[in-house]
C-alpha cells in the first residue's frame, strides 16, 4: 500500500537520510532522487521541496530532467519512441511511446 511505501521510505531515511531520499522516485514523472544534483538541486530533499510546491515545481523538475537526459528535442518534436528510450531506458517495447502518441492525437483532435 502507499502507507507501507511511506513507512519504508521513513525507515530508509532513519538509517541514512541522503541515501533514503536519493533512492526513491518522485512526482508525476517519477524522477529519481539520485538525479537531484545532476539537475541543479542541492540534494534530493531540495528537489522534493520544489516538486511539493505544486504543478509548476513538477514541470520544472521534469524539464530539467529532459534537458539533462538529452530528450528535449524528441519531446518537442513528438518523437515518442526516441523520447521513451531516452527517458525510460530500453525494455518498454514502445508501450509509453504508443500512449504518448495516442494522447498527442487526442489533444490535437480536441483543439481542431
């Protein structure tokens, strides 16, 4: 359960706060805390605090990650298979790419 996951994180942080916060993924886009320094945050807790500010903080972390990972161009151009490979790594067999393409088509349909 979610409660059990929060308890596990609390236990990990009791042992080693930095390692505990670095070992989890956060936010809408599940960005690992271990990436915080690479994204320009002081530490994982600083990244978590920015995400906690709300939607804008979530977007800020996502865009910082995309820039660091090198998938901004694929995101902008809608190259979903490339974006999936860079953002999530291999092994997803296009599942995320198909979902992103579907949502892109739906958004375009609604705007048209």
